């Protein structure tokens, strides 16, 4: 469906009204600068997490999500997105960082493979700049909703990623959020069915690409700590089975939920109906993934999007937080058994 700016903003406004969201979009941002970027140090090596500034996620319905508030409700043209890419490769990354980078996670707080929000020209330009500047990248991760993954794009990306100095594998990162269908789609409004997810897995597996799935611990109000843990453990077992069936490498990226500003979760938190998960629950879930074929990474950064007191990390959590950070860097479960 072709939409102009006005139609799109009307639709987004309506979705926000229907889903009880009350944040504003970020129109004051310079469209020639990325939204954000930071570095991570997982076992695979130096990783750049890059969030480009584009038109906002057009799904926009997910219950606790205010990521669209970091983007624009208007089109950001491909030449501006290309300037953002230039900024990163020409002014942010040092020569040493370019040499050492092993992985880049590319995001627009929505779906990089949705051409309505993220220009295809800019995506191809990004791969070209990465191939030219970063000779040792082994994985490029693209964040997207699964329905935007199509074979034509995968084919082009597959070819382009072979052309760098080191052959680069593609990882698709999709939000799954909760294993339970009712929680995921009826309460959280994720709009991702098992069929859509598994169809994307099949496409991804055909190219030998990797998969990252985002899950949230305790994503909705009314969930006990035990139910939250159980849901993620079921998710781990499901992904383990999928990984074995399709011979595909899967990473679960588990985000302990924080209370995001301007969402229903904030409203419920202020009424006393929602508390973020405990960090000990994260520890229990991580231990359930030991001996599985899938790997696990814990998202310990609320990206400044949480309301005051609405983070999963509070006073007295420093020691466990450090252990979880160590786990992220090494994949070694023994830190969490001590
Ligand atoms: S979680 Fe992702 S798909 Fe859902 S509203 Fe947020 S950005 Fe869009």
C-alpha cells in the first residue's frame, strides 16, 4: 500500500490512541545523524549497535514499547540516512575500531527490512560502506519484524556480504517477546504468529543465516514472577527444538522488561499494577539455557527509555548485575552458579 506522510501520521496517531500510548515522536533530531550507537563486548568480539534515524515503526502497537518515540513520524529520505551512515564510518569509528569490529547490529527502532521506513538504497549503501571500511566483520545483524523478510532481499544481501574482505554472515533479529500466544498477541499486541515466525526461519535457514530472537521477561501486567520465568523457559525449549530441526544458529536476546515512558506499562506501574522483574529471575532463566543448542544474551541496557524506578535493576543488584555482564561477555554459566 502506498501512503503519503499525512496518511501515515493519521494511522500512527490512531494506533497510539487505540493502544493507550502517549509519547511524542522525535522531530527535532538532525536527520543526518544516527539516533544512537554504542559498543558491546560479547564473546564474538567487538560489536557496534547502531540505530539509524528513519520513519518510525509502522506496527507501533506493542504494549510496552516506546521505541517509535526515538524516530520520526515523517519520511527520512535515503540521502539523509546515507549521511548518517557516512557519519559513523567517517567520523565515529577509529581506524583501530574499524579493524577490530567483528559484528554490527543495525536497527532503526523498528524494521530495517521494511522499505517504507528504511530505504533500500540506504541499506545497500550501508553494506557497501561496511565492506569497504571494516574488513573483519563476521556477522551483520538486521533488526526487523519477520513479515518483512523476503527471499529477494536475502539473496541480494547474501551476495553482497560475500564480497567483503572476510565473508560476513547475516543474522536476522526479530521480536518474539513472549512464548505464550495469548500473551504475545492478545495482551502484548505483537502481531507475530508462529506460522509467520516459522516461515521466516525456513527462509533464513536456506541461506545458512543466523537468527536472534528478542524475548522479554515479564512483558505485561498481571504476570507473576514464576509465570514470567516459565514463559521464557518454554521459549528456550521451543527455540532449541527449532534450532535442531532447521540446523540454524539461534541466539535468544532476553530483555528484562523495564517500564517504558508513555506506554500502558507506565500507566499500570503508576497505579501499582506492575512491577519490573527481579534480577534473580533473570539469573534463573539464564541457567535454564545451559546445555541447550541456542545461545543467550541478556539486554541490560534500558537505553534511557525507562521511567524513574521502573528499571529491573535496583539498589543491591550491583553484584548480580556484574555477574550477568560477565556472562554476556564470556557465555560462561559458572559466574551465575556461584
Ligand atoms: S516492539 Fe518493535 S514492532 Fe513492536 S512497536 Fe516496538 S518497534 Fe514496533
